[in-house]
């Protein structure tokens, strides 16, 4: 974990936020490489969950909205953690995580547990009174439920169909930590899949399989992933059955994604609270019903961290130790690095030409400083799948050397065929 956290800082994946002011309460900023990788994680999810399907459409709902949504969803009443204070050292803990002893000072003199609502409260408009209270959304899901009729009417979808959304969510976590595993501001990738009543269990099983396959297709090793079904006493207030996709973090197995059968809970609650029936009318059968929902809900930032942890490796190449991120090609921040053997003309000119050809298709890195061995190591460390070396021979034969990150094998490729070669090798 420490090695990955250091690498993230040193190479520009993830920085502690506001570091020049001493940081700010487990918030993080995604640097030049992190912003690319996080976007790749979200794009891979969007591609699999929306683009390649004919039964899912996308949505981007507002983060601020009426508190009535959270009243209806149950978040105002139930989205709480049990909180205790240590009377001796004044630290605050989640009661369910400490078994009666303060982890800071060892005291057992703790207050009774109180319910602490995890939603961030703010005020909309210039007056800070009860009528202007609003909350930052703690999940993206509710945006899909309150837009159910809009989507049905505008897209003429019929169950089974889904609405997908990727975006920021906020939770005032009492114990954030383990790097970006648990933060107060994070990104989610959620699908609400609406099905006819009675079909929930079948689709739940389907989505459990689909989601496990997604991680595996992106190179997550099978022995680092498992599906764990929740015991009845673990279920959220809206769920009739939940399974977690779990990842083996350095501290043990933990949640990566939750897949829940939300039944018709949300559509029913919003129908009751808004007075608008969020039903589906099946014209063929003349039937009117509240669809049930199966929800695969993943965290984009947490998923990015899991892929980084799974990809981190150290090996020895030609007698030299290296760090290598064995990231899937789709997730790697840069797909290709262009490395001229000299910083001088006319090689730089040729190398820049090669870079511009490749940049039209993929994010590329250009690096002309230090020895070529060092530059390879630098690219290995950030997971760049391919490196293209432009050498003096390139001036004569108009060809370059393509090196593979994982095998370190090198092949000579004519510049004219380079884009095709890279495309074949990336196979995106
Ligand atoms: N709509 C259902 C829902 O939000 P959840 O299990 O609370 O379910 C889904 O959240 C996913 O969002 C989690 O599996 C996790 O990946 C991510 N997530 C939740 N809270 C998080 C936090 N505080 N920091 C980072 N990621 C978080």
C-alpha cells in the first residue's frame, strides 16, 4: 500500500489535497496521470454498461436537489452511522468499529452511541434557515429514480432496461481512510436496472456475473476478487438482497462494489412522496406496475485504487530491478511513449512527427531526457504499454522500435505502419 501511495504522489496520479496548507481531511486531487486513469476507469465502465448495450441509457443528474428526495429515499432518517465519543481523549469513532475501547488512548469511558447522519448539509440562496437547507447527494442513484418517467417517455424503453450515471457523491464519513478507499468526496458509477416485478432475483444473478466479468476483462486477477452475499442483518434499508464484489486490499477483503435488489422501494417511496405515480404502463398487456430495481453500484475512485494495487509489480529485467504497473491497456494513462535517442535535430523533428501521428489516436507521452534504459523504467512505472524509440537509423530507414512493457520485447516497425501496429497491439 505504501509503495502504491508513494508512486501515486511521486508520479502524479494522486496528491493529498491542499498539501501546501497541511492537507485537508482525507481529500485528494487527481494529478496529470490520475485524471487520465480515472477517466479510463469511468470510460471502461460506461462502454461496457451503456455503449455496448441496447437496454441501458445514460443520465447526468444534479448534485444539489430538493431535500424531499432524501426524505423519500430514507436517507434523512436512516443514512446514519452510530457514533461514540471517547470522554478521555475526545476522539470520535464509529461504535461498530471499535468494540467498546478507544483505539487512540485505550479508554473504555465512551459516550452512548448516537445516530450521525452522513449527508453534507448546505444552504441554497442567501438565507441560512431551515427552508433553504439542501444536501449534497450521498449516492447518484436517486437521480435515476426521480427521472424514471422522463426517461421512459423520451426513450420509449420498456423493462427490462437501465439508467446509468457516473458522478460525484459526498458522505461525511466519520472514519475516512486507507488512501482513497473511503473519502468524503468520491465518484460513483451506478446502474439502476428496472425489471418487471418477479424478475428481480434473475437479473440480480445476471448482474453479479456481468460485474465480476468486467473486472476480470480489465485484468483483475481472479484470486484478488470474490463475490460475497450479505447476511440479512447487513442489508441496507432498501435492499432485499445484496452481494458485494470484494477485493483483497492490503488490509484484507473489503467492498469494491455493491449489487443490490432494491425491489420497488425507491419508485414506491417517490410515488408516495411526490404524488406522481412512477409506474410503467405496458400498452400490449394493458398492465400498470412499479418496476423492481437491480442496482450494480461501484466507486470509480475506489476501483481505480484497486486496479493500481493489483497492477503494482517489481521484477528484474536484464539484471536490473524495475517497478512496473501491469495495468490493462484500456486503463493505462498513456498508451504510448515516444522516446528519441537524441535531443537534437534532425531526430527530434522526426520523433515529434511520430508523436503527432500517434496523438491523433491515443494519449501519448514524449520523453527525451536521460538514458533510454531510465526512460523505459519511467514508462514501466506508470504502466505505459508501448514505447516507441526513434534512433539514428530511423532517419535512414524511416522505421522505429516498438517495445512492449510486459515482455520488454522489441520489434522494428516502419513509421508508415506504426499506427496500425500500435492499434493491433493495444486491441482496444
Ligand atoms: N446506491 C447504492 C450505493 O451508493 P454503496 O455500497 O453505499 O451503495 C457503492 O456505494 C460504492 O460506492 C461502494 O461499493 C464503493 O465502491 C463506493 N463508495 C461508497 N462510499 C465511498 C466512500 N466514502 N469513498 C469512496 N468510495 C465509496
